[in-house]
């Protein structure tokens, strides 16, 4: 099966990127050595749909070192880096992705990796799982199981499972402590503002930043905005999360009220229609909207295009829309994931933990082939703990251990 990428001659630039992240991903380096020695994925086909940049590329190489036959595509048309795809193909892996793919091309690319007949699926947002169930049901029998990277993908999986549609086990990687407590909070928090700052070249200090959603990703975005000197406003539908935001020092408002005062709007909800026409019509002139949720449905760009009386490219990756009231509203990266469509994604050290969870969860599926009866599976605690212990060791730290007396005390109901 021949790869579909823009230009294999771009490989040297991509290789440089991959080597840089490899140098900063010690957990994956250690796992790569173990996989290379043991070949646990020999004879296993892995279909992977994750944002195709350097850190993902290194995960692919780690799995390939373990004997996996890799079939790789991106999970967002604007996050694929063509030079990284070229480096993977140059190294002998199968890749079907390029930057700026049309909807038709994106569907063809994801279809190609499913047509390979995968045994393991590594998904980011649920596109591969959805595709194999809806269009390639004959391939399901070959699937041992899969791993889902994101909150959005997990929502889709749970919905499938409730309707008894999910036909094979899926590990909820995003729910692992070593994933969501670090990737979602610190990774998203930093990478979102990396993307916004490099794209806009505007100061954040003194501005009003509206963060829609106060899950772990929203917490990270709000925390970093505060650190940059912004006044942070949180919008929420959950009263408990709203209380958290207040006690973390942030204002809480309905979106229609926050829209009147916001300078930057960042959506991190995993839901659709978060910023809509009602909000656009009351925004300040020059308000900037972006999205850090998986799909490009949180900021209603389609409606914004319809109600705009004039549009323009204000800056690379920033589109301007003039409303009837004369105000300009700006959208970064077409409302797609701002940290990847307008940046390089999470820091390598953060993805080192997330992708270590991915790699070891895939190994867990292979080792337990045919024995996993549940369709929705949490990451086993031993994997979470192993990744944390490896990270602590790499940092050169030691932590305390319970004595036998303490163990007995904590497991006893008597004082």
C-alpha cells in the first residue's frame, strides 16, 4: 500500500523535528528500547489517527520498533505537518495525510488506514472507530481493541456503548491521571497560548479573556491567561465547575454577557454552538475567537460567515468578519484546534507521559487479546503508576514509601 503525502523530499526537515522531540521524551525512549528488544507487536497492524506532528511521529516509531506495521493518518486537516509525514514515509512507515486536506481527502486518508485491516486502533477524537463501524464493518473482526486520546472521543465512545454499537474494547487513555491531570491542564494551557501569541503577536496582559468550559483543559487555559496578566472570565453549564472557577479567582458569567466585554475568546468544551450569532452581535470591535476543543463546531464560524458583510485575511491564519454594526470579529485557524492548527501542540515533555500511556495501553490490549469482555476500559492503574514512577526517576527524585505498619493502618477499620 503506497503512502499519500505531499512531498517525500521534505523528510530532512521533519527528521530534525522528530529528533528534537525524541531528545525530550525520555519515557518513550525507554519504552522504545524495551519494545525493540521484545517485539510485542510483531504481526500486529496499528491504525493511528492523531495530530500528525513530531511527537506523534515519534510514538509511531516507538510502536514500529516493537514490530508494529503502522498505518498513519492525521486527526485534523490543519494540524498535519507535511515534513514530518515525509520523514515517516522516508523511514518506511505508511502515511496517508497532508496539510489542508479537503473533507473528501481527509475521508480518503482515514479510509486507507482502516482498509489495511488494523488489529489495534489509536484514535484522537473517534474518527477511526466511527469509520470502521459505519463503513467497514467487515474489518471489525480483526480488531483486538483500541485507545482513545481525547475527551471528545470518549464522549463518542460512551454514546456508542450505551446503544450497544461499540464492537471492540477501547481504552480511555484521556481518563488516566498521567494524561488528563498533565496533558489537559498544563499541556493545553501552554500550547493554546503559544498558538494564540505566535499567530496574533498581541499582548494578553490587561485584556479580558473569556474561557468557555472549566474542565481540566479550561483550567489550564485560564491559569496561563492569568499568568499572562489577563482578566479571566469563565463560562460554564456545570454549577460545580462554576464554583471552582470562582474560588480559583475568576469571574463567571453567561456567554451572552461575557461576549460584551471579552477581547479573546477560547472555547474548550467539547460541545457545539458555544459562541454563536447572539454573542457575535454584541462583541467588541476586534474581538478574537479561537477554539481548543477537538472539532471545529464550538465557535459557529459557519453562521459568522453568513452574517458577515465583508471578510478579509487579517493576518496569516486569522480571518476577519465584518458585521452589519461595523465591528470586525477575528477567528484564528478557522475555528479548529488553535494549539495545533496555529502551533506545534503540547510540549514534548507533556506528550511523553500521554504517549507513554498510549504505548503501554496498546501493549495491554495485545497481551490480553480475547480476554477483555468490557467495551469501555479505563487505563489499568498499574500503567498509570508505572508512567508516574518512570517520570519521577527521570527527574532524579525519590518519594516516600509506606511502612508495613502504615499499610496495615490504612487497610484496617480499627484505630
